[in-house]
C-alpha cells in the first residue's frame, strides 16, 4: 500500500512536470504585429524555454526524490559540511538566476530602452487617446498637425466628450473618433494617453503595447506596426462596471489606405464642425 | 539576550536556574524597552511615509508654502518645557526627592495638555484664515502631519499621566517607577523629536 | 483544553505557575484568555471561518467565468441583489473579486498561518511560558476579530462591498460615483484595514520581543527551528512595511470624505460631473500601497516556508539541508523585499529609469529564493520518506514554490511585464505563491500540529484524500491561468465575451471552473475531518511524529504555562538520524553525548 501511495505521489509530480511542459509548448501569444513586440516575444519565448526546462527538471527531480526516499530503509548521509551546503545551494541558486534572469537582462534591457528611451521620431503619427468610463476617445491633429485646445468646462458627454474649444482655429480640423483609430503600417505611431476619470490601461495585445492612462498625467508610447489588419484594444486596469467591454479597434492600413482614411475623416470633421460652433 | 539566565559552566543538570524577583524585573524591563523601540520604529515609518508623500507633492507646480501661525512656535516651546519638566522629574526621582518629582510630573502633564490645546487653537486659526483641510495641498498636509503627531501625543500623554500618578507610590518601589519613567521619557522625547521633524518639513520653502 | 493557572505567572515568563485559581471561569480561560495557545487557536478558528467566506466568493467568480450566460436560479434566491434573475451583475462581480482577494490574503492566510500558528508555536518552540506581552496579545486578537467583522459588514451597506480590487487604486476607490462599491463599502474596507494593521502591529511586537528576550537557556539563535526564524523575520518586515499603508488609508479616507486631493488630480469628470480636486497623484497611492503590498506577500510566504522546513524533517528522518544558508536567505529576502515594490508598477506611468532599477533588484531576489528552494529539495536527498499527510502538503509546498517562482521570472522584469501586467498570468502567479505555497503550508501545519493543539489525531486517510483533491485541481487551475495571460486575457474581467481574440479562452475557463469547484468541494472533506477529530479523534501522545522541537516535549495539549520548569536546550532543532532511547532522533533538550 505504501509503495502504491509513493508511486502515485512521484507520478503526480513527474507527470505534472511532463504534462505542464507539453501544455506550455503551444502557440499562446496573439499574432505579433509590431516591431518592438518581436523583442518582447523573444524574451517570452526564452523564458518559456528556460523556465519550462527548469520546471521539468524540478518536478522530475521532486518525483524521483519522493520515489527514492520512500524505498529507503535507512537515511543516507546525515549531515553535509557547511561548505558543501553553501556550495550546492549557492551554485544552483546562482545558476538558475543566471539562466533565467541573465537571459532576461540581455534580451530585455535593449527592448525597454528602445521602447522608452528613444525620442519619438519626426515622422511619427501622433494620436491623442483619452480614456474614460467606458470608451476610448481618439483624436488626430488633422492636416495642420496641431491639436486644438480643450477645456474641461466645455465637456458635454453627448456632443463634446473631449471639451474641444471651438474658438481655437487649430482644433477646427481635429479628427475625433470613438473606440477606433487607423495607423499606417511600418511607420512609428506616437500615442499620448489621457484619462478623464479613473485609471485605465491602453492594451493592444497583438502589438505588445500596454500603458496605464492615469488622470493628471500624459504618458506617451511609441510603437511601429509591422502587419496590416484590425487589432483589438482592451482596457487593462480595473476601471469600473464595464471594464470588461471597453473595446476598441486599431486598423493598421497601408500608407495609401491611411491617407484615404484621414481624408475621409477630415471631410466628416469639417462637415461636423460647421455645426459644432 | 537572556543575560540573567546563562547556564553556569558544566550545567548537566536538568533544573534551570530559578530567577529571583530582581532579575525577573530587569528582564521584564528589557522586554518592555524592546517592545517600545519596535513600536517607535513603526511610528517612524508612518511619519516617513507621510513625509515622502509630502516631499513629492511639494515639487508640484501648484504648491505654495504655507504661512504658519506664530502660535505654532509657542506650542513648540510648551512641548520643550514639558520635556524639560519630565527630565527634572527624572533627576528628582534619582535623587529620591519624591515631592519634587511629583510636582515636576504634574507640570509635564499640564504642559503636554497645553501643547495639545495650543495645537487645536492653531488649527482653528488656520481654518479661519482660509487654510482649511481641503483648501490646498499644503494645508491638507499640514493637518495630516500635525494631526497624526497629536494623536500619538494623546497616547503618550496618557502614559505620562499614568506615570505621574504612580509618582505617589514611587517611594515604595523606586525601581518600578524608574522603569516606568524610562518608557515614559523615551516615548515623550521621541514624539518631541517627531514634532521637530514635522515642523522642519512644514517650514521648508 | 488547557488547565487553569494564574495569569501573572505567564506574564513574567520566569516564575513557575502557581496552582489553579479557584474562580477562573470559562470566559477567562477560553474566551478572554491571555494564553498564547488559546489566542492562537482563536485566530485559527476565525481564519478558517473567513476562509469559508473567501472560498464561497471564489466559487461565485468561477461560476461567472466558466458559464458566463448561465442563469443560476438557486443562487438568485440566496443573493437576489447580486444575481437578479439568476445572472450576476458586474457590480456584484467586482465586489466579489475585491473581497475574495482581501479576505483570503488578510483574513485567511494572515490569521491562520501568521497570527494563528505564530502565536501558538513561537513561545513553545523557544521554550517560553507565554509571549512577552500576553495582555497585548489578547488585545491583538480582539482587534483582529473586530477587523474581520467590520470587513464582513461592508457587504451590507449601500452600494455593497468595496469593488476597486484589493489594491483599491484611486480615483476608482476615491470617487463614490466611479463604481457602487466606492460608496460606503470602500470606507468600511479602509476602517477594517486600519484595525487589521493595529492588530498585526501588536502581534508582531510580541513575536519579535519573545524571540529576542524569552528564549530558554541554551537556545542560541542558530539553534532555533526555521519556523521561529521565519516568523521572527516576517514580523519585523510586517512591522516596518504596514505603516505606509496606514498613511495611505488615512489620506484616501480624507480624499473620500473631506474633499482633500492627495490622490485626485485636477480635471476629473466622473458620471458627467466635474470634480473640484486639484493636484493629487494616483501614483502616490500605488507607491504607498505596494511599499506594503510587496513585503506583505513575503510576510505570508516566509512562515509558510519555515513551517514546511520543520514539517519535512519529521518525515525524512534527517536534518534539513543547508540550515545556515536558509537562515541567511530568509534575511536576504526580507531585506530585498522592501526595495522591489515598483515591479507592480512597470506600466503605471512611473519613470522608465525606475523600471530598470526595479527590474534589477527584483532579479536579485531570485538568488536567495532559489537557494532556499534548492535547500528544501536537497533535504529530500537520502531521506527515509514517510508519506503521512503533513509530509504530502510539505512536498506540495516545494512543488508550487518552484513553479510559482518560475512565473516570477517573467513578471519581475519590465519588458515581459509590458505584455503580462494585469493579465491572468499575474493571477496564476500570485495564486500559486499565496494560494498555493501558503495554503498548502497552512494545511500541513494544521495536520502536523493538530495533535499537539487538541490532544487528538486527525484521520490520515481523509487527510491524504484531501491532499489529492487539493493539489491536483489547484495546480491545474493556476498553471492554466499563466497561459490565459500569455493569450492576453486581462484581469478582473466580468466576462471574456466582448472580444474576438478572447473567444479561444472559453474552453480553458470552463476547465478551470470545473477544477475550482472540485478544489472548493474538496475542502469540505478537510472541514469535516477537522471538526469531527476535535471531538472524536483518537487520543494523541506527546510526540506522535517523533519530532525534535520543544513543543513535542510537553503534553498534548500543553498545560497553561507550557513547561513545568523552563527547559535547558542542548541541541539544535534537527537532531534526526541519531540513535537515542527516544528513537532515531534527539529532542532539543536531550543531553549531548559525554566527551571521550
């Protein structure tokens, strides 16, 4: 009976080790669509392989030790010298740290530095995103390249959620959309994030982009889409009742399609601003 | 740490040494002092948290230094006087001058109460001037910092009053009273130090 | 449960207990007791009741996520406001999620494992008659109970319980109109936390003072069991880490009710109303909260690891591997834990330079934690393993510590965290560590010390079955959640039905929910075993496991005052594998062999 119990327990650990690695060795990440995302994916894949390997090793070791231990009639060597103990745990501890964290540093730091450190390039498409409960207000500066002034007191949730100031000429050509944006492929996109009420988080799973939109701050992110298509935007910071359906879209278009989209939006904005003042 | 309980050389017997009451009292005092210092460490962390929040907020663009009423300086002197009275009581106790000790303790308590009353008056002055709790970030922090200090001082004042009351029976148990005084003085002077720290923060321009 | 004795004796800790007081009634002996053992058991019972609440909340979460459109008719009769027409409302879901986290972290694990077993074991294992400050200790329990009751009361106020997550980020938690739970529910949550912190401070002071100054003669620090080391270090970390949360809670209460702007910036528009606040910083709350929040998880996990290290040798019959290095690792982890809090805030908007700093120091924590794990694993080498119930749970601790820890590699660096922050990867990781390591250690401790605490044995067969019903589903649920996170499933989502890219998670969520119901159901077996054994368990001897630490040298349960005479300690805590008249081990009080 004890032998069967021991067998079951060892099989549990060893089995989970193998099953876990098998389960993990599938394609989990959403389809990649950005340049810096390749670096993040490389990091994640490295970690999956190294952590997966350590996981398998550890669980099989645990299972084996349980099996061997259950078969013994007397203990092995009772004490090891202090030096051996420090050596064994120190060496293994440093080895795991080196494999896991060393790789992380080597791959990760450059990605982080590029993502945050680099200045936004001159040809970046700048988009203003203002998050609120429970939608994404998207604004483009329009042909003049300047965002119009906004004023809190002018906010009207129905007609003017951003509080655009009609007296500011720079704002006349601003393009405002709700829950969707278009960006050109292979060109840098610069997003300036705002929030009107609580903390939201701008999460593009396919583009490996995530940045909290914090009221009172204007965090900026820059990324380069590398694949055309429609990608979903999700909120990744608890913001209230409809946090789970604060959905948006990023349409990654070719340059020509993007130019056309801008043109259409501008025309619509001009027609609307006729009635806005 | 168990200084009083080190086994004597070659202790192969199973009966550990029994403590006489003097030694037991000494060990007890060590424990209480240790507990007090750890508690003061948590108080220090609390004020460190408020202070770091304050310092970061100060760097904001909408920060204007707060003008403190002169009363605050008077209160500081009153608190300092209270600490001096406490020390005088301690010296008197060491010299076995019990009436003097008692009088000094009562003075310390009265001055402590005076400080708290003065703080209340200072708050009222600030509110009348327009620097109420929510009026500005600097006034919010003023009330939070001084309020947190005052709340802790209320507890310390209770300890002070209790020790003052015990001064009456100190004649019979000078060591016990001395131990109580040790706790009382540490707590009181520590909060005096915290007050100076809070004042310094508030005066930063 | 304990024989009556004079309270004064326990307070001085050095005077032998006098005879029983004739008039010490039931109330004084078992309810308002200053005996650390009674207090420990009070904490354990309270924590187990709160665990039932927390587990029920977990069941509700998994019902919603596993079957998003289902109508739960029976539940709608029990909870008409939460599930009108049988469908859970998002406001109820968020309150359930918030309270599940809060209750499990603070009122289950902290009460049972840290306060409960800390109170019970530390004085016994250091050879003391009681804690250094028994009256303060009793006060800590009653304040703890008040805290738990306050937290439960928050379910019944207008707007329901707090719903901004256990992390309570403002402005969501500061503005009543932002979510229903931010009406009175959030205020009551803050008041309950204030009481909790007061209680924890009193308990922590006791543990540290006791270990410092009430150790039996001959018990040097390096002869202490790892259990005592872990509680000692965890208490110090807790004492230093909690005050910033107190400060934050005070400021949040002021923002909520007195119009201040500590965390609320200018320009807020909530529910169509412009708020008058200016200049506050939501990030300030995050810094203060996580300054506590990160050390807090080590306050929970260190005792779990320490307890597992002491349970294991009783069933391997040999000393732990690497005692000295384990002690130093505990100290290193405790120190490092205080400076890594920013790894919860990589995408919060704090400076990218901070991100690099926090990644580096979080990386540093890997080393001592891995060393500790290696030591636990190496303790099994050459062991003569007896797979009793406590041993199974201790092995489970090692397993989940390893897999959970590996998940930490992903989250601890800023780059990978960009994709994984606020996804189910985080949920899987922290459940493996807090739900897994700490919970399994708690069960291990309950099975291991039950005979000592109550003088009776629990059923081994039921215990082993409980292990299987716990470990396998637990691993399944939280291992799978790591991959949900890789797929991009965000946290705290009421449903995944609104997104195309999340449709593929339906099947996984179903499997997880089924496993969760098995897991939760399996705990009923534990409760039944526990309660039944309290009254009908076989009588336990002084030392049923053949263990070496001091609590096993006295009766089961120990009398009031623990030791007739203060023991004289002559050995470290792991003298297994040597032949003595006791068997293959020597208790810590056993005389060393004569020289020559």
